[in-house]
């Protein structure tokens, strides 16, 4: 039995959360991605909310809410926060993963201060309160009062769809589909975005029936890994590289906050996607008032930095984690933000948003009347190309991963000026961040190695692995020459990949000669 199913495990977690936020009299949004244990967990949380005298809970019908939709509801309904049941892009099922996170009243992930308070409460908890009431019916839209708590079951798609229609030119996109010459394929990966994609792409915008595939959220995601990248969304990837591929392809992940964008026989990297979205903002109704600024996580491609410089706006480099973007968004310092792990978003929410990113691309395509490939290559000619990829070394032990990071950290001060495999190392550091809003300091956020000719290698130990640890290595090289921009990414980065393994002694310290995943 997995930890999340053990007796009192979930109850202790939720009570510690309720104690931390002083839930009596508070209002919350509740829902999840539909994975295994989603409905059972919701019933437990509802009973505990009643026992702890929460004022009201808004709950997605069938217990379903994507992470972006939950963020929007928190903001629109002005609730005190929300509980999202998801393990993001990790597998689901009785022997797989389950997760719970709390989003604050701004719609974004709980900040470090609140998380620290919750941890203390969880360590001290001695009891929990839960009402002895029958299961609450989740499958119809309605209101029900139980004790001091009002529970309202709402359509999980409707409010989110209305927001998207406000931001994008739905008439223009509908004309694109109605032309009869444009076709798309969206892979919901048996996860939460299926109902959203069916409603928006097919029923509202007029994409042909069947454009959305694997649209039914399943408890185990159909036995697949719901992560939208070329390996785990291989069905879409292969379909888009087939001779009869549609014009546009996209996928989203387990809880709906990530995205993968593709054209016919063409893959768009997350960094390029963020840069192109920012560069085309004035084509989108919801963003024609201008761009306040842009932010990206430190490991993310620097392609968007050049767009920000061209636009004359600030570009912030943050640690990985959407809570850092939320601070900047709340102060209206930025409009767009993105992470390298296929996450893109804007000031419309305080989470990354997969369906939003797809709609942004559809609006660009409808306005420019060009192919995905042509749009990306034209962007490269204007701004230069950032060759970029991530190498994951999965399934290593936490100790092995920490050994790699510790050894490399010791070497950083000595690396400047060294030449390795024909490339000079300019500098190396362990990234730290001072938040411009609250002046909080986040240290040890990733090791950066800067080489000549605008080359960069980054090492991070991931905290989102299902088993063991994952060492992530990010490779980036800038290419200004249009004649060289069309070469294959792995060919362009082959020498950097070799250098990354030599510098960190990955083979010696992990036993792995090659990465287990390249995206």
C-alpha cells in the first residue's frame, strides 16, 4: 500500500493544513486531476472541512478541476485558497503517485513562509477532526449545506472557458478551423484537460470531431506517464512526424498545467515557445495593452531574454517554481513567464496553463496564416536560435545525485579559465536569487557553468522523481548564423553533452554512461 492510502495519513496532512490556515469561516476551492484516490480523498477533505467549520467549498463536478482552472476560480470567487489533488505529470494508479497542494488567495502555490508553517504544524499534530456524515454526491451541479459549511458543485470547465474567450480571438480561430484546410490534434493523455479540450477546441472553436484524443480522464491515465514531452507523448510525436500529419499538434499533462507544441514534422522547444508567445503578444486581444515584463526560471532557455531586450522590458531570472513568478505577477512586474519543463503562463492566472498556451499558438496561427515551422524559423532569423535540451539521469539514488552536486560545487571556484575539450570555461556558480518583491533569498538553486560563445551547462537535482532521484543537466548554445540554425539540436549540442559528463564525472559517480531521457 502506498503512503497516501495508509490509515490517518491524509487526515493528518489535511488537519495540519487546516490548522495552519485557520480554516474556520474560510472559503476554499477543491478539485483534482481525476487520478486514483481522487474521489476518496475529496470525501475525506469534505468531512474534515465540515468538522472544522469551513464556511464554503466550491468543488468541481466529479471531483475534477485542472490546476489552471482551480487557480482561476480562487481568483474569480475571491476565496481564501484552494486544495488541488494532483501529482502533476507523474503516473497515477494504486501503486503510483498521489499529491495534494495548497494554493493561496492569489491563486498561486503557497509561498515558502506558509509552507514552513505547515511543516511545523504537521510535525506537532496530535489529532484531527472529521464529521461522521455520508459521502457527498459529486456528479451533479448543486448546493448543499452541511452544518456550518456550504458545498457547491460547479462545472469545472465553464468559468475557465469564459476566461479563455475573453483573452483570445475565438472568432478568428473558428475561421481557421472552418476554412477546411487547417487541422489539429490535441492529446489529453487520458488526463484532466480532456473535458476542457473537447469543450473549447471541438465544440466552441469548431475543430473536427476526434481532434482531441485520449480525452477521458482515467484513474491511471491509461497506464501512461502523463508528461507532455517527446518520450511520454510519443504517440502524438510520431503522429506529427507522419506523412499525413495535421498542421498543428499539442499535448498537456496530468493536471493541465504543462504543454507541448508541435507543427507538421516540427517540434517547438519550450524556450522558443515562450519567446514566440511574448514576441507575438500584440496579436492577441487580451495582451494588446502591452507587456510589463517577462520572467523565466534559471534553467530555461535564454531565447526570451532577447525578446525582452528588443521590447525594452525587464526579464527576470528566477529559481524553478511557479511561486517565484506569482510574486512578480502580483506586483504587475511581468506579463509572461515560463519554465523549461514545458510550462508557460501569464498574468491571467498564478499557475502555468497548458490549454492557454495551445490557444495562444492557435491565435498566432490564425492571425499570421503561416505554418508553425515558418513562424519559428522566422523568429530565429530575427533573434538568433538558442539550441537547447535537457538530459535526465533517472533512477539514481539520492546519495549518488548529491555526490555529483557536491563534487562539482567544490570544483566551481577553480573552473574559470580552464579549457575542456576545446572550450574555455568563463565562469561557474551556484545560482541564488533575491526576490525583488519581498527581498527573500533563495540559495543553492542550481550549478551554472558558462563557456565561451554563449554556451551554458546547468546541473540540478530534481525533487519530482517517482523513484530515487533524477539529475537534470541543461545544455544551451546560441547560434546567430541563419545558415547554421537549421542543424539538428543533438548534433549542435553533442560537444556540450560530452563536456557535461566529463565535468561532473557522471559515469563514475552514477554508473550511467548516457542520459535516460533527452528532451
